[in-house]
């Protein structure tokens, strides 16, 4: 991908990235397209589409970050987490995915780019959320294109520190109507949603913001089958 395409995506998010970061993103996109020929990492393969739907969309998370640590749940090929890390190298980041091959792709990339304070973890969010290493440990948890908001809340809110927040990156709908019961049960506070267009496109996006107020009860998250069968 041309430097200018990356710069243009960054500019539309109000960012000016150092040359070194642009080069890292070039490596990321090159590896993504190479590996995508042999495994399914992204359905989007056209460069302008990657620039809008993956790079720009991920950059738009940056103004919402608070604190030092973030977990990206269901990161896939690293969206939005890897882009956020490249733009904010000081962030302590954990990338989680339940698909081994996607985590292997990210491990290779982290090594090639020489990144520190980022780990790619193979596992399911509902299991990791019961481990002391991950439970109530993050200033921010984020999920993009993983599941409906009611399910995501049970997967993600237990990993957020009280005082931190969960950010759900959504398309047109904020899905807050699905979440009215789940949020208080999981220790969340008053949720809000920002609606915006991806700058320079007509694509509608929504950032759902759920503050964590109190620790989550130990019974959550439940096993995935129970979550799926009867979302909170
Ligand atoms: N966030 C990325 C990927 C979205 S696809 C993007 O926006 O492009 C959803 C990803 O979530 C898949 O890679 C899938 O393996 C992962 N996933 C689904 N349920 C999960 C769970 N319970 N725990 C961890 N990862 C999960």
C-alpha cells in the first residue's frame, strides 16, 4: 500500500503519523494481503477499502482511549488493536482471538515489527475473563464486529477495571436497546453512543461507550452456550 494512502486515512482521523509508523503499517498491510491468500483474515482486499474500513475505522478509536492498558476482544487480523498500538506505541495491549491461525499471524507480525508491551493471546474471552491476569485489569476493552452488544457486554465488561470503560465499535445501530438489562447486572454505568460517518465516506458508524462502575459478579461471564442461549 502506498504511503500516501495510509497518510490520507490518518489525516481523515486527524492524525499525523511519523514516517516509521507509516512504514510499519505498510508491512502490516503487505503481510495481511499475503497471508490472506492462504487463510481467511479479511474479506476486504481492495486497498482503498482496507484504508477506509480497516485503517481509518481503527484510527477513530484513538480519541476514546483512556488510561494505559487495552484489550481487543475478537481482534481477528488485529483490528482495531494493532493500528491503535502502532499509532500509540506506549499503550499496553492484549489482543485476543479464539482462532489460532489469526493469533499466529499476529505473533509473527509483532516479532517482525519489534513491538513491545503487546501480546497476542489465543483463547475465548469468556474463559480469559475468569483468569486473574485478565479479570478487571484493563482501562479499556474494545470489540469490533464480534457479536451483538448484549453478548459482547458479558464477554468484555468483566475484564475492565472499575473506572475504565468498554467500547463497542458498531455499524449503523447502537444496539443499546439490547443492553439495558445486561449493563447494570455486569457492573456497568450509564451507556452512551456516538454516531458518525467514516470521514470521506458515506459509511455510518457508532461507538458505544459503557463505563464500568462496580466489579462484575463472579458468576459472569457464563459459559458461551449459556450466553448465546439467553443473553442477559
Ligand atoms: N475485530 C476484527 C475481527 C472481527 S471477526 C475486525 O473488526 O476485523 C470476529 C473475530 O472474533 C473472529 O476472529 C473470531 O475468531 C473472534 N471471536 C468470536 N468470538 C470470540 C470469543 N468468545 N472470544 C475470543 N474471540 C472470539
